[in-house]
């Protein structure tokens, strides 16, 4: 291909700049690989072991595409219905708060719009037969963050695991066996596996911290296979990408693939960025992409297809800090050339204020990463107030999308009520924030039950209580916590949500969906 020398040079420059140990990339059309290449090493401790296009990397959430295809096959066979309540297939389902349970469908679960919280528990059981036990235990601690009928985007790995369980229950086969029979074997993905032991029999890229420095640790949780458990190569990933380019063939019908690529929920950003059935649907400059990115740090991967042009880019790498390369920079480099895209496209287009609907969003909000903040109307315009000050929101031309400027960057804020949606939630940079009524600190609440160490070798926290209240420590720095309600607090790191099971505190989420178990 005429661009390969430029791509090769730019990719090497990016790897040097971001200190990436190993990377592989492939470009495909609807029939075959047009170009592929590999760079760096599987391990900096073994500089002779070079990455090839047949080297396996963990592809993380790119795995979700395979679950979506499997579900659509079962829909075609009449075994599943996207719009039936999940309780039809999982009758024992119980949450801590069951108020929305009977309205949650497979469609909402697979599009991350069921209103369920997320989780990130990379370590866990080695036996996938433990999935039901893990789900019963974990789901029983959950309270919905939104109603499914609001169709608000909240990326939820619990949702994906629940559908995977429903699938294997109906079929009476392990999820991994179904994936092999329905997806991997028909496509000839012979270098793709869920099993670390099997992956190790091939060329396997090991994870690296920034530096790069080998991280002698690959987490395994067999109950999260559907969420992001696959190890694969860029060449095998290209075979999966061609299913998207060929309207589902040879695995599912055109109608089923169109269903997967139909937007179900919006991320409320300044450009088209939506989610279908296990599929990210987003605008890149002047073209529409369908696919997924994967992050299981320090593994990063992506599958991006341009269905209208018949082009796909697949990419894997194995070093901390490399997410921007796999999600944006390298796919962008390649697609700019192949699709003859302009150097720059203006995405910040002004819209009009709508005070009567914006006013519906006045209140106090809590976001995983944002923590506590508020929105109020000032002189007929929405103003967001957080720990950094007050920010006037400017309307974007995309309905319900607003933005403010902070430290030279524009931050997108979604007001769903302006677009006919919920007035009890906001989206800040695609992250769902819910309206809360901050309560006074209960006199009978014993803070000592929250004390302790949480997390793993990769990330850990220490919670302590004192006369001044609750504090949480990360990397030697302490943060004071503000009580919100129940077992929920907030600090500069974001929301601090303690997980309670059988009346005992067993974990905590700090500023993200990752649950850190109590040691």
C-alpha cells in the first residue's frame, strides 16, 4: 500500500514517545488483510522475542462484539428476544433495590442503558462455572443509577455478565464453548482464546508498566470472560472486523447486524458518539465508525470499521499509557489516508439556550469521577459549580449537549431533559451523574466499619476515621470525605461508594466503577 512507509514511521515515533513495548496493527477490506505490521517486543526482559502479527494480546472489551453476535444468532434461532425482561431468562435475579428489575431487557443490558452500575474486578474465580454464584452475590448489592426507560448510557460490565449467564443457561453450555462453536471456529480465529494457559502456548505479549517495565501479573477472572476475556491477534481480530464490514456474513443476517449498529443510547458529546448492541458508533471527522475499544490496563486494543468504505483497522498493544494510541492516534493516522479525510473538522458548533428545559436540571449531582457538584440557572443560563469554581454552560448544536472551558479544554455536559429525556441526570464527558439529596450525617452511623485497607497490588486505598470524619488515602495522600447518603461519600477523587454485603462492608469504589475488595 502506498501509505505504509509513512504509517510505519509515524507508528515508531508514537511508540518512542509513549514508550510502548510492543504493538501490532492490521488494515483490512471486506475480503482480506491489506497491510499488517508488528513492532517492539513481547517483553523488554526478552528483547530477542519480537512481536509479530500472530502475537496474542488481551483484547479486553473488544470481546463484547462477539457476545453481541452470539446473542443475535440466538435471536434468529428464536431462543432469545431482545425486548423480553431479563427475568424471563434469569428468574432468580435480585438486586438490593428491585424497583427497575422487571423492566430491564436484554436490549438495554447490551447497550449499557439498563441503569445498572458497573464493575471492574480483573481477579476472580478461575472456574467459569462460578458465574451464577458471583452474580447472585454481586448483583444483590446493586442499586440502579437510572431507569431503563430513560435509556441513559452508563457503561456496565454487570449488564454484560448477566446476559452471558442468560445465554449459557438457555443453551446449557459454557459461554466459552458457545463462543468457539458460534464465532471463533466458523471464522477460523485459531489464535484466539479465553484461557491464559492456552494463550501462553503461542507468542504472548506480556503487560508492561510505564517505562516500559514488565508487570509480572496477568489477572484472571473466568466469570468475566464475556466482558473482556479474549486473547487474540490483530490478524484474527481482522476476521471479526470483516463480519461487521460484510453486514454480518457469514455469522448473522444483515438485519441482525443492522440491529447491532442501530443507536440505542447517546454519550452526549460534541460529535456523534452513541452505543448500539455491544457496539460503539461514533463519528471520526467526516466518516462513521462502528466497533469497540478495549482497556484492560496495561493491555489496550481496538477494532474500528468504516462500513460505508469497507475498511477496518485492528490494533493491540501492551503498555500502560497506550490507550490514546489504540483508540485514536493510530486508527486516525490510517483512516485519514485511506479515506482522504480533511486535516481538521470543526466539531464545536453553537446552538441555542432552552431555559424552560434547562431549568429542570437544577440541583446537586454526584458522579463517579466528578464527585459532588451542582447546576443552577443564573440570568436564564445554566451554570455548573464544582470544586474548581463556577462554569457557564454554552449550548452546542447537538440537542442536549452543552460545554464549558476549563484549563484551556472544553468539557461536554449533557442535559437529557433538553432532548426529551430524564431531568434527574447529567452527563459530564459521557459519564452519568445522578441528582442526589445530600443528607445530614446520621448520628448513629459508626464510621469505624468503613476503616481498613482495600484493593490489590495495582491500586490500593486506606480508609481511616478521626474526630473530623472519614478520610481515604491513596499513594500517601489523604482526602477528606463528605457524607452524601447511605454508604455513599464524596471527596476530591470523586464518589466514594462502599459495597455492603450481608450487613458488612466488603469493598469500595473510588472515582470509578472499579470495586476494590476489603483486605
